[in-house]
C-alpha cells in the first residue's frame, strides 16, 4: 500500500524542482514517460543524493533525454540500457550526442542492471525500469539489491491501476514485493504537477485513457519503492 511519509517526501521534492523540469521539457516521443512522472524520478533522486541512475529500457529516448538535461550540471552518472541495437537505437544515439553525462548500453537488462550496480557499488544508486516490466522488473531489482546495499530507490513505469478493460497485475505484484510504495497517479500529485504534461498528448495516451480505453489512473504511472531492511532480506 502507499506510504504516506514517502508520498510527502516525493511531493516536497517535486515541488522544489518543478521549475527546473518545466525549463527542460519540450517535445514528446510516443510511448515516453510523462513529464510529471519524470519529475518524481528526477526530483526525488536529486534529494536523495543519488550518484548513479540506471535506466532500463529507453525506446525513443524520451526519458533518457529528460534525465540527461535535468542532471547535465550535476555530478550524476547516467547509465541507460536498451535491449536491441536497431534503427531506434541509431536515432537515439544521434539525439543523445550532446549529453556527456550519459552512457548508452545494449543487451539483456537481467544481466546488465546487476553488472552496472556491481560496477558502482558503494555509490548511491537509483534504477528506473521501463523495460522489462512487471514481475520481471521486480525480480531484476531484487537481484540488484543483493549486489549493493546502496541501491536506494526503484522506479517502475506502467504501474497504473487495473481495470476490466485494461488489466494490469504489475501494481499488485509490486505491493506484494515491497512494504512501502508511492504512485504518481496519487490525486494530490496529479493535481499539483499535471500541468507539466501539456504537449504530451499522443495517440496512445491522454488523461485517464490509454489506446482509447479508460484506465483507473491519470497516466501510465511510475511506481516508486524504497526498499526497507526487511525487503532486502527477502
């Protein structure tokens, strides 16, 4: 279930850094993570003092570019993973050339995420999952926790509420896996930060709708977990 203390921490961090996010957003790639959702990722990571942020799954680089811009003047190492080196990868590589704080990797996240965590062991680490998703992402995150006790937070995309029209077991799986969670479809979060999503209307998404089907959440939704000591022992 959602943790109220964690909720207030995320909202406070997001409120503090909203203006910065507003200054770097512009343009939107289909199937990207919404700007309000990325605000939670970036702002909370900054307030935690995260030193390494690992992104798993970048598609057309929407979230990747936001991360690079947001942290361009900060001592943050960005490690981004995509499964395949294809025409999308070539497009993203060209798009990301200006950002020197970003390292692009290709391969299986089940192996690469733990290896990057091991590489940066001792640094404060956050992991953003946009692929794999669901139980597989949770399994990779749990494995990563065994490599370093300074993996402080995990962000999981597509954690919207389930509906009969759009079933989604991932949220239940996350709540069953970790004690404390926060979701960016929280009504208070949406009310304060949805203005950042102007211009994010694309074929697959508009508020409370995906692919012309109603969903129980404002957007695809980032689910956030801060693993407790007992979570790390499971």
